[in-house]
C-alpha cells in the first residue's frame, strides 16, 4: 500500500468515500469547499491510500502545527473494507506522521459503538486513554467518544 499526501485531484474521491452510507455513522463530513480550504492550511493534511493503483481510502490529519506537538487523526475511512487495508493504512499513517511530521503524540476519537475501528486501533498498538462523555452530537443524541493515542516513544518501541 502507498500512503500519498493528497491534493486537489483527490477531493472528489475523498468526498465520495466520506458521503458513502456505509461510513456516515462513523465519520464526520465536510463540504468540498471545506476540504479545499484545508488543503491550503498548513495545520491540515489529507492522505490517500493506494493499492495496485486504486485508491482504497483516505484520512485527514489535524493540528500539524500544534504548539504541544499533538496531531489528531481527525477522519479516516477505508472504501474497500475487510481486506486488511484499514490495518495497512493505520500503519502507513503512523509511519508518515512519526517520520515526516515530528509530533510527540498522535491521537484520535471513536464513537462508542464503532467496535470495528476500536479493534483496529488496538491491533495497531494505540492505547485507550479514556472516554469523552457525550462529546459528539449524532442525530439529536449526544454520544460518547473513546480516546486512543500513541506517543512517539511508543511508536519507536513497537517498530
Ligand atoms: C474501520 C475501518 C477503517 C477498518 O478498515 P478495514 O479495512 O475494514 O479493516 P481491516 O480489514 O484492515 O481489519 C483490521 C482489523 O480491524 C478489526 N476489524 C475489521 N473488521 C471488523 C469487524 N467487522 N468487526 C470487528 N473488528 C473488525 C479487526 O481487529 C481487524 O483485524 P483482524 O482481521 O486481524 O481481526 C473501515 O471499516 C471503515 O472505514 N469504517 C467506516 C469508517 C470508520 O469507522 N472510520 C474510523 C472512524 S474512528
């Protein structure tokens, strides 16, 4: 799998994955304009994942210029599910972030019912740090977010 820093040409694909009914309950969504704005903003980076010249998913990294060197994996979805691409993509994200972006910490939140994603992050050696109670509004309901993180020292220990 190749992990590629996305550009304008990838936004249509990203939007298609983001809006897909299979992903809607698990991730947020931006307008095309919001994606294009983020591409111009040094605080964000979009990545896409490619297997045999086919795009299979994307993610958005946020807080690249955070004063505490803490990068958020803001959004992540795999288009072709259940084939191991999610795991390969998370490994690619970790490698990209800790090699090229120099943070001290990479973290993310997951809605409480997203067991598939939590299993994936645990398999990829993210540590569960806690729960933000009712921190996300979903269909008029406040839902809990589970927080996962990896420190640089943990990344270095596991690789
Ligand atoms: C979550 C997601 C990224 C996983 O990607 P994927 O390619 O389907 O997952 P993989 O095939 O690489 O599986 C990796 C691990 O995830 C877990 N997993 C995958 N599918 C699962 C399922 N249906 N049930 C439980 N765990 C599952 C397992 O731990 C699996 O490892 P294993 O096969 O050794 O048991 C993908 O399903 C997706 O895009 N979901 C919708 C959006 C989303 O939830 N994004 C994350 C927001 S925090």
